[in-house]
C-alpha cells in the first residue's frame, strides 16, 4: 500500500475503531461468527463482516478517507480496503474450530407416552435407526449441535424442525412423531405395486424423506441459508436432492418410496378439496408428488424415463424438469456444499443403506 501506510496504521490511529474491533473480539456469539462461515472468498467475507457490525461501526469503517494526492492522485479510499488484512486476522478462533469440528448430529429416542408405540420405540432403538441417519447426515459441517428425535405427540401425526427457545441451552432439533412413523407402517402396500414399489421401499423412502425434509429446515436455519420462496417447497427439494445422491438402485427406491406417501391423492383425474387447503404453507399433496417425480426426471431422464412413459408424470410438466433440477442443484452447490465434507460424503454415499427389500418389513 504505497504512501498509505500499513492497514494497521488506520486501526491504531482511531479510538472509536479500536472499540469496535474490541467489541467484536469480545462477542463470539456475534452474528459475524455465523456469517463468516458462509464466506467462500475475501469479498464475501468482508461483506458479511460489514453486515455484522453495529451501524455506528459500519459507518466508521466505510467512511471515505483522503489520501495524499501525490500518491493516489486525489482519489479517496474507504476503510474497507484498509481493514482487509486486519479483518482476516480477527476472526474468532471459535468460528474456525466450529467449522472444523466433526459430526455434530446427536440422537434421542424419547420414550413414548402411548403404550401402543412401545414396540415401535424398542424396534427403532434396537435397529439404531437414528444412528444410521446420524451417519448419513454426518458430512454436514454445522456450527452447533443438531438433534434427531423421535417423540410421542399425544395422538397427532406430525414432524417438525424446532429452534431452541431464547436463552435455552437445548440444541435445535428435527422431531418426528411415533404417530407419524406408525402411520407410515400402516399405509404400506401389501405387496409390490404395479410401479415396482415394494413395502420396504415405501417404508424406508417415506421415513428418510420426512427426516431429510425437516433436516432441510435445520440446514437453512443453522447455516443462515437464504430461501427465496416457500421454505416448505425448498425443504422438499433439499430432501429429494439428497435422495438422488445415493447409488442408482437406492436412489430410485427412496424416490419411489417417498412418492408412495402421496399415492391416495393421485388416484383419480379429478380431486375435490376445501378451498382452505390451498392456504397451507405446504404445497398440496398432489403437487408435492409431481414435484418429486419431476426433480428425479430432471436429474436423469433415462433412468426415470418410465415416470413419463407410464403416465405418472405428465409430458406437459416433464419438459421443464431439467431446468427445475438444475436450479435446485445450483442452489445446493452454491449454498450448502461449502458446508459439506466432500470426502466423508463420498464414503457415506458409497455404503449400502437400504435393508433387503425381499424381506417383509416389520409390523407393530
């Protein structure tokens, strides 16, 4: 920086600026910590740095400063260029440690309050189902613990992502009710369907889809991922994209198994629903069915070409599926992939996760 002095000269000469930097260093919980995790280059980091500052500090850092004319011909530069080096070295070490920390997914099988679900609860624990999901999601590098839970819901079939209450030490959590899982078991087909969906496909596909959907909400939250549009649709896209990352046979089993959850909504050419149904935050079940198939078809129109050939996915929609898949893939690559341990992801996706589909699924 010819004629302008070292960047630290600006910092040492301004008491207000020193106070700003000091405040940032004393507050590891500051928004800078989370924002800095999203930065993939210096420019993005600096933008996040400025957004994280209090207004007074931001104005101070971006105020123009005159530089001797003999060196820069009367141009003015902001403090932004002066603090480039300094801002890189004051990133809290806790941020770096959090980013590098290994799997932060934890699991909890909450004992059911309804005795009817006791067998299901025991079977889930014996088969270490949540531990398997924990491993599947382990490549995600998140800044906080994230808990996977099964829980009794007093008769309500539901699943949701839970942010911790203000001041609570509890981690954010993905929650799926035993009532929801029991409903999946009860709705399985008695045998292989004409579409080739086995009872095991239907059970495992729906199980993974609901956890991955809620995990999508979790990733958007803890990573600060911006969502332009309906978050429920984005969570569906997140889950579908994850399923397509598995091997050919497993991906197809997961996709078709998840699609089976909407089977009863797409049996006829006409549907009748209350108008209020369209006010829901989620898309209508039939729309979610077609969105799921469309994303898979857009991913590989050869492998999933039978979706169109057999009439499950209308040709009028199929033409846009490649573009729709590419939009999802671009968003995942730009916003989620920087928080993924790629080598670990390869190991995880290279394993065989699905149980033997020839064996009948367990019953309650």
